[in-house]
């Protein structure tokens, strides 16, 4: 489907992107391959074990509190 390349280029420039044009299937495949190289993600290694330990301690405290309320005695 024909599109107006001017407005698309304006949108790409305004958002910091790049406008691509492809008139054939081969060109479209090349554009998608180029986009795959340009668009990516950064992997960040981060230790999240503290969150799980904290959640476990919080659940343990809640369970102990509920036990005291339910049975009205210390375990």
C-alpha cells in the first residue's frame, strides 16, 4: 500500500527513530534484518535474592502472628 514517506520521516525524526522504505519483498526482508540489528536490549545482571529472602521473612512473621491470634498461645 503506498504511503506518504514525508510524514513518516517526520515522525521518525521527531521520535529519534529511523524511517525505512521497501518496495519489494527482498528490500522488506533487508529492512527487518537491519531493524533487528538496530533495536536491541541491554542485559543487566542484578542480584534479586534479597527480595525473596525479605518476602520469606515477612511471610514467616505473618504466619507466626496469625498462629498466635488463632491458637492464643506461643508455639
